[in-house]
C-alpha cells in the first residue's frame, strides 16, 4: 500500500486503508510507510510543472514496491494513482496499479 501525502500526512489516515486491505487481501508493506512513506512525485503541482521529475520520483517508489514481491500497488489518491501508473508503464514493471476503492468494489462483488 502506498501512503498518499494528503490522506496520510494531512488527514492522519494510515491504519484505516490497511484495515480495509487486511479484510480483503494480503498486504505487504514497503520499507518506507506511513509518516515516513516516500512521495509518489505528483503532489504540489510537481506532475503539472515538472513532469519528468515527477516521473523519476515515482519510478523510485515503484522500485521500492517491486522489492516486496507484491503483484499490486494500491493507493487511494488519484494523483498517486496516475503518477505511479505512468512510472509502471515507463519502466515496464509487472506491478499493477489499483485504487483501493476498485479493490473494495471487486471484493464486494
């Protein structure tokens, strides 16, 4: 699970997404999580103003996710989703980017 800056640092929502994930899937944590999680690179207008920098930051996060051996990278932020998905495509990663709400919908159906 990738902790978005907005839902994590700004709203303090770290355990709630994990509680949902634990009920519907196995969760594998990256090295940097919760308050220490690395940014996806898209926040603060970086993706719009400095798209190449944003992509490089996201690639770093993708490499960290790949080290876990996980099949999916889950997040709840649309900015993180877009930037991390772009990085996955750019480096040809086998990770699949999934929004937490998509995963929840699939589990409920």
